[in-house]
């Protein structure tokens, strides 16, 4: 289970127990910080927390804010600045040389727009979503702290923002974020002031399909489950014992290789691992995966075996493009000297994560750029109509 899923489940349990709940969201960062924009933490009035917004430095202070400054239920933004030299001695001891802005708001099940309900829908229906949240403003602008615009994949919007010009610009920028799938912070210059907005892309859980149900596939499924990925195991041998081998929550498909394409759903958010240990099974699976929109295809086995599979596919009169081959990783995994099933599983999951985040899987000490993605920030001029 990933952090956001745990927060959503924690919210549901807090509602049943009658706890008051708050959501802390990192909306903007500058310099070096432990967590980036979008990191969330659920806080209850009893002191229970789920998720993190730092390495443990800020969580207690956020809880204190929920107890002392939010009695009227209005959201607040707290800025933590560790760039000053006095921070380590007198501040929170971050020593990160960065600035973190955190939006803290009380959660209400019946609020409109309801960010928690929107997050739950994105996860359960497995679709992208955009949450644009106002976290700062200046001047006499008709904008409230914490007001939002929610954008659905079909173009539907829900918002409590009253400024028509701001809605129009937010909608255009949110649609652009849908296309790029990158969150960003925008500053909008209004006739009577300005508003700063965090446009956050909500990603559904990664869908991993494991073709093969041997014992070496079990740790791959386990590690993926730990990350909150949706796991499906496909066993071409149609062996009922497979269900007992994978006791963790995941979908099990038992079917012959000739007809698995009728039961497997693949889209651009799907990643696939082929580890059946059967050459003919792998051949049919690759014929299905290569033209599909899946973002990653990993094939277990030596490079020569994968090259032979591709040659046999070509001999059957099936052409594959260079773009399709870029998504194919064989041998599978990053080079960490893996030998045991668990070590190989770590190498596989790490490679998939690197592909999903457009990284190369190298040592961080060799990286000369920031570790975390730097969210773009734009300033837009809004004209009166």
C-alpha cells in the first residue's frame, strides 16, 4: 500500500471513529527538501498521523497547528525555512537549505469540491485527475485560501473559485498538466492582486502484470504490493496451485497462452514483466505486448534468448518498430549483481521505477542535478473582460 492509499483508508477509519481529521500538503518547495510538492500527511485530533511531509522534523509542529490555529476550521499555510544559518540551532534542525510551504486544512466529508472523494475516485477507477489548489494570494482578489478546481479525464470540472478569469486560466493549465502529466506551481497576476496555485497531477496506482507464476515471481509481486501497485499474475499453465502461492491481494488469471489477450487489459499506465520460463509462452506474450501501449516490457533471461524471441516474431511476418523496442528491457532489471529471487525482484522493481520516473538507475552521488523533480513555475497575466 502506498502513502496516498494509506491516507485515504485512514480518513475512512477516522470518520467511523468520530475523529476530526486534517490534511497537510506540501504545496511549494525551494532549494533542497526531503519531500517535494504533493507530499501529504493525514492528522487526527487524537494525534494519529499517516504519511510524512518531511524526515520527521515538521510533523509534530503541523499537529500543533491543527490544535491551536485551526479552531475555526479555516485552512492555513505554514512556511518552514531552513536556508538561514540559525535553523539548525534555533529552528527545526532540518539543515536541508530549503523552504517548504505546507497547506493544512480540515477535512469534511460533505465539502465541495471534495478533494478526498476525488482522490478516492482516481484510485478506485484508475484514472488521472488534476487538483488545482490556491495556497497564497495578495491584494483585494476574490479568492479564498484552499479553494480548488478539480478536473476529470472527461473534461468535467468542479470548483468553488468565483473568479471567472482565474477559472479559465486554471482550466487551460490543468488540461496542459493532463497532457504532460507533470505537476506545477503557477502565479496568476489578477487585476487587483495575485494568486499562487499548486496544480497537482493525481496518478492512479501503477498496474503491473506479471506473466509467470513461478516462485521467483512471488517477491516481484510482494515488492510491487509494498509500493501500492495493482498486481495481476497471469499463469499460462492454468495451475490452481498458483492462487495459494500468491496469498497477497492481487488478481490471478489462469489461462492458456493462446487466449490470454482476451482477459488482460493493457493501457499506457501498465507495466509488464515476462517470466514464464517457457519459450513458446514468452513468444505469444511478446507478440501481444509489443504493439500494446504498455510503458515497460521486461523479459527475464539472457540477451540472446530475447533476441531469438524477436527474430522468431519477425519470421512470423510481424514487424515491430524502434519505438516499441525502446520499451523492451531484456535482460530485465538494473545491474546490482542480483542472484537470489529476492535480489532479482529488487532489480526488476527498481528498473520499472526508474523507467516510470525517466531516470537511468545510476548512483545518486554521480548525479549533478537535483534529486527531486523541480516543478515548473509560471506567471500568467489575466485580463478583465
